[in-house]
């Protein structure tokens, strides 16, 4: 007689707990430039005299 309401309540409780746990996720986002190093820093690391090859806006389009 009481098994059906207890079963329904326990399933509802399990569903609510699983939804609560799955909603508590953390996504780490990187700060700053999403593409990596800034052109000046890449220039310093490689020892190049110009940052132009590392700047995406300064690249020639190749068709």
C-alpha cells in the first residue's frame, strides 16, 4: 500500500539530486589572449627581431 508512493518519492528525490549535481560544473576559461602568446612575447622567445611574423593581422593571405 505504501510502497508505490515511497518508490515515486525516492525516484523523484534521486532525479532532483542528480540534476543538482550535474548543474554544478565549473568550466575554467583562460584569461587574456585565447590564441596563445602575444606577438611581442613570441618574438622574445624565438629571438626574432620583428614581431610581424607572429601577428595574425600582419600575415599575407595565401590563396
